[in-house]
């Protein structure tokens, strides 16, 4: 599989179908651990233990006979005066937890959280998930009780702390046996109300073991799944086999995290494609099938980036895939393609930067979540045009397709003198250069109404 994942039309396992249905009902939680980040070059637990051991060999009073056991090293160091703080700060010096480049799994987790498809609990210390979407939208993260209480809506819970705040790191046996009450409460609540998928977790903390055992005793293991590349073949040697001896083989999902999350994200997006095909069956002239085929050249990662990148003011936790505006936008693209083709074959190609090519014309898509005034629309379009010009340079005209619930006041159809001067461009490039571009605006609801 490529770094971008497989095309949307690639098949998925039946397990993914079940989990996507849970996600659609708001009942899916993912608890991800360090295993999703080890492929980035971050150390495993045993490697980290050895690195810490070498550092603490220079500290007076430190002694440990099992240097490849991270908990043993941390426990030995934490017994020293001010030892816990020393461990928490030193561990961040020996590995690039705040610099590792996010992988496909991190990007997909961030997008699925943003879509409201999953609730995400992280036991790893790196901040790859948070950084995966930082340039586009801010996904709130709770590292402490006060942060968790201050956040509303969808956010990521860092159960074992975060590399951005050394004092939050849980690293010793005592800490992992009895973590802060807020962390236990969030874990227990998700385990009790959700279908829980554990991804990249080889060693389960004591508090989690106890709660999982209690849940299984009450309701069985039907709502728990373990995802790991070797979970089925190495089941008897895994910690999970002792914790969940009766876990059905169908719930031991033997896949890398990237593959599993790519399948889950594909299934999430394909709901939109299925609705497009239904529109085509109802109206054979709308070219929805051609739009669907063009969109399906994307992977799930590209599709979700395209959809969420098209939005303006869209909140975290509110799905774009399942928003009527997204379906209406794709339907309108098909109608515009049919109109442009005349008696010929419609041509549609999706451009990654939330745009679509309809025959020779590039149209930039903007989806807004609520009612807007005509002034709001002008502002949003101008800001988006500024971003486009910074990437591509000035053009004679930019075309936009706007999806909005409604627009109060007259709809602007053209912004003839949008000032798109780059404030950071060298002055010698600005002298005598064009600074404005004409902007043409089409509205999704007008396209659908005219069909």
C-alpha cells in the first residue's frame, strides 16, 4: 500500500463494514498506542528502556539489572530524589516524539476524529496525530483533567500524557497502575459505551486490564477488537491472550495500523459515493456516475482532505462526508459537467486542493455549514482566492462553486476587483504587476434548481 492508501474502490473486510456502521451511530472508539508510531523510527519500549538506562548510568544512586525493561528502568530512576521528574524530562531527550513525521495512520486518525467518526484515546506520548492536521484545522487535545473539562465537542484524549508537557507523562509502574482519575474515567466511559478497537498496543496498563476484564465479565468480548500485524499468528504469546482468552478469532484483526485505518476511512467515505450512485439511478442525465468514478481515483486520505479542505468554518466533530451539502456539491458538479459537454461525454477530474476540473475549466469548491450573508460569502471566497493565488500565481479569473444552506441577501455572482496582493512578496515583484483577479461564483442550490 502506498503512503496515501488504496483507491476508494478497493475492497474491505466484513469487520470494517461492522465498525463503520458503529461509527455512523457514534459508537466507535479507538485506543491507539506506541505501535502506530514505531514505523516512524520512534523507539520501542525495550529500545527506550536501553536509551534511558544509558543516560541514568551517569546518575548517582541509579541501578537496574534489566535495562531493556522500560518500566524497570523508570521505576529504578524514579526512586531517586526528584527521580520521576528526571525520567519524564530525560525520556523526551532520547527520542524525537515532537518531531517524527506523521504517517498514514496518524493522518487518518486525525481526519476520522475531525469527521466525528471515532472518539480517540491515545496512550503514546508523541503528538503525530495532533500535528497531522495542524496546517488545516485544529483538533483539540486533552492532556490533563483541566484541559478535558475545558473542552467541548470532539477532542483527543492523551491518557498517558504528551511530549509537549513532560510532567504529564505516565511512565512508572505506580503511575500506570493508578493513573489520574480523569484518565481512568474517560477510558472506562468509552469502554462501557462504545465498540472499542485497540490499535498498536502490545502492553496493556494495569488499570486498563482491570476495566477490560470487568467489562468482559459483564457483556463478553463482543465489543472489543485488537488490531496488530501478528495478533492472530502470535496470539498465544501476546498479553492479550491472557487478558481476553475467549476473544473470538474474528475480533483479532491481523493488519498493520495503516491498512486497518485506511479500510475504515474508505468505508466511511464510500457512503457518499453510494448516495451518488443512487442519484444517478433516479436521474440518468445528471452524470453522477462520472463524478463518482472521478472521485474514486482518490484514496480515503485524499478524499477526506479534499472534502474538509473545501469547507469554511466547519466544526471539528461534524462530518462533511455525511453532510447534505457534500452530496449536493458532487451532484451539481455532474450537472455542470453535463451542461459543459453538450451532446458529448462529460469530463470531470478532481484536483487535490479542493477543486475540480470540468472539461477545461478549474472550479474551486467551498462548503459552508450554516446560513451566511452575502458579505460572508464574499469574504470567504476572497480569502480562499488569496490562498490559491499564493500557490499558483495570479490568473485572469477564478471560478468558485459554493454550497451553503442559504444566503441572506443578494448572492454575489462576481467579484470583479478582488485585491489579492501577496503582503509577503518582494517589493520589486509588486511594482507594475497585476494585483487583482476577477472571481466568478456559482451556487450549488441554483445549479440543482435549474436542473
